C-alpha cells in the first residue's frame, strides 16, 4: 500500500440567521462539502479561506469574521488514497447574494430537517455537522 497523499485545507461551516448550513458541490463530485479549499504555499489557513470563498462563491469576508472551530483529518471523498487535514472555521452570513463560480456546480442550504437527504463529504459529516446541530 502506498503512503496516502495529504491535502491541507481551510474550510468554512457557513450558517445564516436561520441556522441553515451552506454546502457546495464541485462539478466533478456527487458529494456536498463545505466551501473552502487547499492552502497554498505562503498562505495562512485564514488567508486561504478568504481567497477560496471569494473564488467559489464571490463571498467577501475578513479574517476577523472567522471563528476557528478546530482541525480534523479524514479520508477524501473525491481522491483515492488521500487524507484531508482541514482547519475549519465558522462564519455567519446574513442575506448575502452568493454567486457560484470556479469549480463549484451548486450551492445548497441545508436545514436540520433536510441534511440527512444530502450526500455529505466525510469532513462535513464527521466534524462540522455535529457542531452545527449543537449550535441551537
């Protein structure tokens, strides 16, 4: 067995005033995940997340709006023999227009009543959903 590839990510558990959870699905995937992406060389996780949110959703946030929830490692859903290690932040957005861009095919708001009907990536399902469900 070969050593797994490790991807270092910055991801956002994005909620709104109604405690809905924003998920995104890449064009090449059937799984919904948190917005965010790979941390590039020389970037902090916060800088990477701010950049990725702008690229993926045309969402402008400042690093002071990010609350670190923690880090989590798990198996990647779209890449074989790959582990994702993510810094996961919470962001609350209110009535902002999101524009799907970049490699994102769809953005979808989940509620406590609907989230189980959606195919979730491991990182979201294992780490972020339990935190989201405990928010209120």
